[in-house]
DNA sequence: TCCTCAAGTGTCAGCGACTGTCAATCATTG
DNA sequence: CAATGATTGACAGTCGCTGACACTTGAGGA
C-alpha cells in the first residue's frame, strides 16, 4: 500500500491531470468523438505517441477521477461493521458519491463529464464497464465479509444480485440527478428504501 | 408494425445470419479480437466493404440474436396484466430467457456466445450497453403502465431502480449459469425472491 | 570533469476498424 | 430492349493504437 507515491509518480500524475483538463474542455466544446487524439496532444504540446504513454486509451482520460472514487467505495464497504445489514453497508459505502454531489464545485465538473459520457455511445459503454467492475469489487467485499462471519451458506447469486440492485439505485439516482443535481441524495434514498430486501 | 418484412428484407436477414454463423465459428476458434473483419468477409466470400453493409460494426455480429430476445422481453412486459405487482411482471417477462436456457440446443449456442463475450473486454462493454438499453425499454413499459392505471404519484427513480434490480438478478443468474447452465432458472428465482421489494 | 545509465520523448511505419466515393453489375419494371 | 434502382467491389482515406528506434536530458559515479 503506497500512499503518495514517489516523486516521479507525482509528476506523472501532474501531467496526466494536465492532459485530462485540456481534453475535457475540448470534449465539452466539440464532443468526444469529434475530438481526435492528435488535437488533444497538440493542445497539451506533446506528440500523439506521448499521449498514449500517459493514458492507455482515449476513453481513459474521461474516467481518470471516477476510477479513484470507485476504489474508495470498495474500501469503504470493506470497512463497515460486520453486524450491519448488507443493504445498509452498501448504502453507506455510497456516501462519498453523495458528498461529491453535495459539493457545488465537484458537482459542476462531474455534471460536465456526465454530459460528455451521455453524448457518446462508446463512452457510455466504457462507463458501464467500470460500473460492472465496481460491482465485482463490492460483491467480493460482501462475500469476504460473509466468510469472516463464518456464514457458509451464503448464496453467491443473491449477493451478486443485491449488489447489482444497490448499484442500480445508484445509477438511477445519477440519471435523475442529471436533471436536478440537488436531488441526488433524496433520489438515492428513495430508491434504496423502496428496493430494500425483506431479509 | 411489420411482421415478416418484404422479400428484400428476408434475403437480407438470410445473408446476415450466414455472416453471423461464419463469424461465430471463427470467434470461437481464434477469439474475437484476433479475428479481423477481412477474415470474416473472406470466409463468407464478400468484400470487407459489404460486411459493413450488413453490420454496422464488428460487435453487432455477436449480438444479432440477443437483440431480438431483448425486444421480446419488452413486449412481454407490456402485455402483463395491469394489476400484477411490478416485480412479478418483470419476473414473468424474463421467461423467454429461462426457456432458452431450458432448450439444450439454444443453450449450447448461447453459452458459446457468452464465452466469446466474456473473453473480450470490448464485447463486454457492448453487452452491458444492450442491457442498459433493455432497462430503458422496460422502465418505459412500467411507467406507461402506471399512467394507464392513472397513478400520478409514480416515482420515476424508484421504477428505474426496480428495473435495474430485476436486471441485476437476470445478469447474476446468467453469470452463475456460465458454470452450471441447468441452474439458471433456480438461480434467477432465488435472486428475485431475495430482492423482492417490500411494497 | 567526463562518462554512463535510465527515463522521457519525438518520429516513423504499420495494423485494424470503419467510411466515402465511384464505377460496374444485376434484377426489375415499363 | 431500355431505363431504373439496388447491391456490390475496389480504392483511398481517417482515426485509434502499437512497436521500434534514435535522441535528449538530467542524476550519479569514476
């Protein structure tokens, strides 16, 4: 577990976020598909080849921040108390997302990114892929918890479905928040209350 | 609403499924990413350009059948009785999927396709995209139903989340069925029973 | 001080998905 | 038979992305 990273990694991160900022403004202006990697690289002042040394693909630029948030959720879930009902643990692990929506500055930025994603089928696909990966991570966390509680009879399908259901609530609230950003938290709570499993 | 389509469309469909069959066997042999469109076209006996006249992208070949199944689910849901609880309607609209898993011939074919999808990140993304589209369609169907029952107070976020939860059950059962195809139906029922909303 | 080594970069060449264009072909219809 | 419209192949081009190689630069040791 490395916290900050070496000096080299820090400067690498700095370049990455410079690229990301530049690219995002281009995407917002012209759209994702209409912006070529060459243009981004030129705007940053580097060759196309170097762009691909910082990001494995054009898609990744957009999801730079989301990746970190996603990891945060998984570690949060793992840190919840063992006795807490799983549904509540899932809800609590979503808190960082709600906090981002509460902070106006982050909200503005995230909304811009979401607009970019919604307008590009390719990006939507990539986004859903990340969501799927998040679900796998959350499922593993819950399964590991079940083991630690020495519940041998845990039904993997049910856990997977429950995580999927919770993430569906998150996704639905996010879509809803596209129209009314303030309503994210309330929407999420309504959805998760309505879908709460009986057990 | 056209049922069969004109003679031209029928022959077009025939060519499409010939391409699809050829492509699938190539994918199964060498993998999706490792098979070029040129190879597929050559194997079918046409130019690459013509391939793209039948399929908008290389991805689409794989999802030819799934698309139809998806439409089937949406129309099924719309046809369920108004009084039926939404969760039950969703479960019933999934019946065609269960039936496919029950039929050994279809199951074999679908399992092959699923293996292809699972081995390619790009295809997984495309698959999740279709699932998302299915969710949109199902959500619309349920919302339309609420209108017909003249329930004005329907919470769109909750409906969206509920559909998402049901589809999460479907997805979880599908993943589970990758290991044990016979267990699809049981897995789906366990998941949907466990996640059934209280209301 | 000079040499060396490693990291970062630019250039170039190439692959594969996909698109636009145009001319040739083929079947249909009058 | 001639005109028309749909289908096709051939070709050229764009864009995302990768591999190979040469160059620069800055840090550290001889």
